[in-house]
């Protein structure tokens, strides 16, 4: 009787906020349509523990990469080959084929209703493609029970209401997985059709815009975190779901005003389709209101997104041409969103002429007003890490050393001091990297050569 009671307590409990019958979304559909299946592949591989043989090659006919996988487990064997223009993409396609095969051969392992880790990946993939909001919180212990309990709440802009599921177990990890398994089982039946419709949209509105938005959100959040840490500001976010597709984020800053010798509190709110988007919008709004960031017009933001899209598709010359136009159209304070990225790509291509033209145009345009300090430091860092094309680092650092900085210092003396020694630091960093690699390569006792590290590299 006691064991039966323990099993009942450990079983996931579901609270539905929908009416009618509910059926989980087909895992085969998610595996087929998801952009990145490697996390799910790793989870399943760790659970089945097969003997894996893999190899990466190049297809001579199409110049694309190939990745071959061979699984051997429990007297079973499966081999496949994935092709893509990048090595990671080829591995992802091979992993997709393995998962599709295992859906039939290892049905229980790939069943999200029974495998909470797979359910967590599947729901995360759905949330990313549908701009849904997912929250998993640990419940407070009641009655002195040793059971851990977690509650998952999932909100999708295309569906009215929210899905709530609860799971419990003795261990926190197992409790969280039970909650995800219960949440997957309680997803609405219409979700699969909605998911397929979203994935069937043209690439311009689906696959291209979303990565640009995510990258922009990441940059805004990084800027916000840097500002709050340096200025010793306490930031707090509060989220509220109004209607499907309308998530409001309220950001509160609390800090000590040394001029007025008192604590101050500032609040802003932003409403977007998802929790991540609303948080980034609130962070951006606060930075703009407090004078730490300029507001970029929508037309210029679209042009910046096109530059990032060209870089993701490895169209470096196209990104370079768009950047040269953007430098004339945007303020220098907005260059941090695209110029260091393009500079990194040009260094990776080994294009000396484009590098000099890019830096020359930027330095000429800021000759009177001065280059923002954070942008200048970003360009110095990119140049100092250029190792494979080391012949470009010294000219780039020399060119950046003569830049005029913006008036962000109390006096000209402090500005000149900072510019001189920050430039020396970049030179020292590059020299240290080159010296360390040469020491390894010239070591007569070395058993193997050390490959040259290059961070500015496209697959």
C-alpha cells in the first residue's frame, strides 16, 4: 500500500485550462520540422548508449559537407549520411535521420509522454518557432513531504488561454521532467496544424527574421546587463500576459542618486508577442530613456538586419557593401550593432583592401565627433584576435590607434592616456597569442603540431 501511494505521488498531475479532448503533437512532426535536433539527439544517445561511428567529409559534386553516422546497439545497426553547406548542418541532418529511425525502433524512448527530457526539447522547439512563453517553477513544499514538485506554464500567441501541468518526484530533476511530460501530453490538438502552418511560411518571414530578432534581443540584453552592473543598478522584471500574443514586461530600476543623495526608482513597460521580446523591448526602452542608447529608426534597423542576414549566409562582400552605405546613414553610436561583426568577417576572409576601406571610412566619418569608446574597443579586440590572418592585425591596430575618441572623459589628458594604453593592451594581446603559438610550433620535443586558432572563421 505504501509503495502504491508513493507511485501515485510521483506521477505527474495535470491541470487543464482547455476544454475538450487533448492530444500531444506528433514527435515525428517536430523532429522533421525543427531547425536544430542536435540537443534531442544528444539526449537520446545518452539514454540508449549505442556504439557510434561518425565521419565528416566533403561532397565533390556539390561542395557541401557530409556527416556519416553509424549506430550499433542491442543487435541493431543503422547508418545514415547528412548533407549541408556547413559541417554543423550536415551533422544536424544526420542526427535528424537517426531520430526518425528511432521513433519506430525505440518508440518508448522517443515518446515525450514517457521521456521528460525529450518532452522538454520538443516543447522548447515549439516555443521557439511559435514565439511561445514557457515557464517552469519549483513549487513550495507543503506538509513536510519529501516529494519535489514543479509546475510548467505554456502560453502561445496563436492559441487562447494557457496550458498548465504539474509533475512531482523525489528528485528535482525527475520532477521537472515529469512536469514537461505532463505538459506535452496536455498540449491542444490544434497545435500541430498551427505549427506546420508557421513552418511552411516563406523563409523571409520565418527563418530569416527570427534569428535577426533573437540576435538583436541578445545584444540589447547584454548592453542592459553591462550598464546595470557598472552603474550598480538593481533591475527587476515583472511579466503579465494580457491576451494571446500580448505579453507585458515591466522593468524597474532601483539605484542611488549621488547628486541628490537619495534612492530612485524608474519604471518602463513594453508589450510584445513573447516574453523574450517584451523583456528586450523593455531593456531597450529603459536604456534609451536614461540616455545610454539612441533609438534606431525602423528603416535603419531593417538595413542592419540585412547585414546580419548576409553574414549568416556567408555573403561577406554583400554585408561589406551594405555596411559602407550604413556608415553614411546612421549615427556612430549605432555602429556597434553591425560594424564589429562585419569587421570580424572581413578579417576572416583575409580581404586587406576591404579592411582598410572599412576602417578608413569609419574613422573619417568620426573625425570631428569622435568614435564611441565601446565601439573602438570592440574593433581593437576583433583585430587583436586575428591569428590565422596575422598580417592584417598589425595594420588594423595601427589604423585604429590613430582614431579620435568621443568626449567621454573629464579632460583631454585622461582621454589620451586611455587611448594610448588601451591600444598598447590590444597590441600586447595579439603579440602574446602569436608568441605562444610559435613557441608550441618550434618546440623540438613536441609530439604534435598545434593548429592555428582562428576565431574569425566561417565553416
